[in-house]
C-alpha cells in the first residue's frame, strides 16, 4: 500500500493560501518504484463561480506527469516560475519523478532530458495509452489509493530497470536538497569523491540541468521556507546562511525567479 506523505510541500508560493483553499495529498510509491518516483500528488479544488486562482510554484529539478481534464501532459524541468490558473471545480492526479527518475522512460523514447526542460510533451511520446480514456477513469475515482493503483498498473507494471546511475544521481541531489551547507559544485565533488567534469555529465544526462543550477534552486527553496515561516528576518544574515557573498546577489536571484524582492514577497504572504 502507498503510504501518505506528511511533510510540508516546498516551492509553493503563498503556501498558507494554497493550503487553506485547496486539498493536496501526496503518497510515496511502492518499493519497486522508489528509485524513480518521488511521490504521487493529488489536488482538488472548488472555486466560486466567476472567480479564478493563479497558483505559482518554484519547481524542483524533477519531471512531472499530470492527468488533468483535457490537458494531461508531461512537464520537463521548469527553470522558471511555473504558473497555473484554476477555475471552477476539479482535480489533478500527478506523478513527481525523482530528479533522475524519468531518465529511463525518456531514453527508451529517444528523448534527451535537456531537450524537454521548460517544455510540455504529449504523454504518448513516452507511454502508449488512450489519454482521454485514462482521464475519464482516473479523475472520476473517489479514493486516492485507487487512482494510484490504476496508474501503477497502467504505466509501471512491466518495468525492468538496470541503470545504477539513476540511484546514484538521486542520492547526490537528495544531499543537495537536505544539506544547505552545499553551496558550490566542488562541495558535491568532495562529499562524493567524484570528478567535477564527470558530475556535470551525469547531471545533464540523467536530469537535464547542471549541478550548479540544482544547487541554486534548492537554496532558493531554503529561502522561501524561511520567508514563509518567519515574521522577522535579517536579510543580510539570511543571504550569508544561504551561501551568498552578499545580500545584493541573493536579492537579485530571488527577484529573477519569484518576481519580487524577498522583502516585498514577505510582506504579501499571510502569517
């Protein structure tokens, strides 16, 4: 059975508003898929008629497969802020692959991950299914575990994985995500005793982006978490803790991605 994931989501902007207005549940994959899938995510909403909500997300370095009525797709890694407008009522069933988890599926389909970053592609490029039929079925099931079991049987029942680099690259990215002392590519090379050129080749091949980009993305996630959780912030101290040489560079990176300075973003979120 797929276990419910209880950790708080990271990367959702204005997370308090999201949690108060939408239902989000995430589930771990079964054991044989744990090297490839981070989790399944299920969202439902019911927005009053005539209103809409534009949800913004700072994505992780992961590929997603999403089942959404008339708009199911595979989304490569988003290097910029991802925005989706929701109206009326509905639900989404999604799969968040681990950073290197989609590599095997892409390779079998003749796709290079670096070529699908910032792009959406048709699910049938990778999985031979009747998308309309799947949407009709999975989006109308009531129980989350029924939705997940249906997708597992449909997409992953005959998987045979052999590439040991998938697990290795995922392990490296997990260390970057969980250890905010990692600020530079050389920090990874030291911890994993790996040549920098080889590391870069692994990241581009198995994830589709550079190791430096992954480090920067997770440090921005760290910043978002601190901004969301704290009422009073010393911005200069935060910049240093996140590995920036000065506050100006931190503000520049944050604004380029979020669209607001850290201080302005902090003033707009509910506490």
